[in-house]
C-alpha cells in the first residue's frame, strides 16, 4: 500500500511539474528588482496603448486593439469598469423601468471575462479599476444604476446619495465615495458596493494577468481607499489568493498629500500608479518620478511605479505627439515598471505613432537587461535640461535617450574595458552598425539628427 501511495504521489508531482516549469505564475513584484513586475516567473516590462480605457465594454474594438497591440510588442492595457460610452452595458439588469442592484447583467460580466481571457492568451497584463470616477458625476450620474432615482433598491431617504451631482470630481467628491464607516457610514449603499467588488473578484481572480487599482483620478478622502483596500485584501485572502493593488489620485504633483495615502501604506498598496505625473513635462516630469523613486524605500520598501495612461491634450496633434512620446520614453528611462499611451480623447491611443514607439521600445529594451539597470543621469555631463536621460548597469551596459537630439558626455566605469556603441532609430526600430570604443573614461554622444527621438546603447564586451 505504501508503495502504491508513493507511486501516486510521484505521478502527481510529475503531472504538476510542467505547469511550474512553464512559468504559470501570476503578475507580481519581481524579487530581483522590486521596481519591476514578473509574469510567468520571469521579469516583464509593461508597454501599452489602446483606443479606450474600458476596452472590455466595446468587444469589437477590444479584439482589434488586442491584436494590434500584440503585433507591435505591447503587453499592457487599462480596464476601467466604466459604462458611460455608446454601446456599453451596465453591470445590473433592469426590472421594468428601474435597475435591480441584486440582479447582475450577465452581458457586462461576460464582456469583462472575455477581455481577461483574450488578454491572457496574448500575455497582455490588464490593470482593472473598480470605480470609474466620472461615471458617478454630472450627466453620467443621471444614467448610473447606483443613482437612487434609477434603481428599486434604495432612495435618497435610505442613503446619503443625491439624484443629481453636477460637481467635477476634483471640486467636490460625491456621497457615493463617502460610504465607509469612518465617513458617512452609509450601510445601505455600502452593501451594494461590496457586492459589486465581490463580483469583480469572482470574475477576475482566476486570471493571472490582472493588476488592480481602486479608482480613476480620485479626490475622495483617504478613508475611502483605505476601507476598500482592506476589504478587498480580506476577500482575496478568503479565496486563498493574492493580488497587487494600488490607488490613482487626482493630484498632478506626486509630492502632494493625496499620494501619501498610498505610498505610506505598503500593507494596503503593493505598488504606486503615478499616471497623473504625466501632466508634468520635460525635466519636471522626470524629476518627480525620481522623487517618488527616492521616497519609496523610506516608506515600506521599493515597489513598481506604473503609468497606466500618458497624456497630451493641447488640441494640436503634432504638439500632442511631441509631448506624449517624451513623457512615455522618460517613464522607461526613469525606471518605471510600465508606460501606456492614453486613449485618443486625452492622448494618442493605439495610433500608428504609438505602435511605432511600442515596437521600438520593445526592440531596444530587449537588447540589454533593463531589469538590472537603474536611472543614472549622474553619469551624463555637459547636459542641458532634459537633453538626455540614462539607464545603466555601470560596467556592463549604458542606455541613453535623446528627446530631440543632443550632444553630451557619458562617464564610463572601468574605461580599460572595450565597449560596443550602437545608435538606435525608434522610427524604424533598427540599430546602426556598432562601433568599438576603447580606453575612454567618458564617451561623447551626439545624436545623428534632431528630426525625432534617438536612443543609444553601449555594452561592455
């Protein structure tokens, strides 16, 4: 009997082993460098774009975007659980003229699961946002099933909610975002909110390619995200699972008070989303990332810094492209874990220009171990503000980005080592022929032209 049991155990071990060997792990913080993610047991760098932030709720566009993104080397999309666009469906069913918040709409949840499944097939990471902030304000609130005028489950007398809320989210958070016990303690509303969150977890936790964010650009009191982070973690623990969770604040200055509620609470938030920093430009944009990178070790430890949306909204296409691409590349060279072009309404979406940059960044970063590098602008001299940015693993590899051409000096560790220097053209995703550099303590780098951005790679050999 003992031999039989041992044989069964060995058989089971052999059967289980392939899944482990194939790297079946979920997206999680990479232990080798916690500024980055790993997926399927290997470090992964997240590059993305899409033409909507709630792709799941537009199935045809979703499939087109996922296929295009995969072809150009992208692996990262945003998934706000938003329902306010034409053709979207809400998560609840109507009974007569009113929604019933006890009855989930199967089509909504099928769309969400299909998005997760199709993304998983393509090794695309999905960052879910539970509460799509703008769905709860102004004209969109007049269509939202949580509005007490639109459901049969509660009224303005039994909750703190109003049937109209004309304020902008940044000016006056509405009572929907004050339901926790520490705020309005709106038990009636909160019960339905909790049921919604549980349903999201029921659908998504089976998928290994999901990151979680609570809100979009919230200005709610910190008690709101603290409550939901704790609630979600308890629910996940009950299911024997684990997740990576963050919050996205509205404040464009990462040094502001709002952001403290995330980075000072690593027990609740395992990474930081710094997307709002993408309203900053040029050197300020880069410097604020460096500030966050420096503050994390002092507040619970290093964590990934995600950029789930990179903006531009000047109304001038050429200017938007120039601003957006610089912010996007800077995120890479500042050591962020992800960078993604925002939808066309506030960015450049998955346009041809976006596809070119995604393909280029994937090709360039695949030629060296980006996960062992760190931002090292201190190695650059004779540099003007925002002229160039450097990632390096000194003594092994140096990567430099030029937004609009440049001419700088790069300091080299161990100058007696030989280097290969290769200029990289992002517009064609090609490297120029490599040249040898020897016995130099510093190397002058002058970009081939100023027509567009350039990168250069120096490798020790």
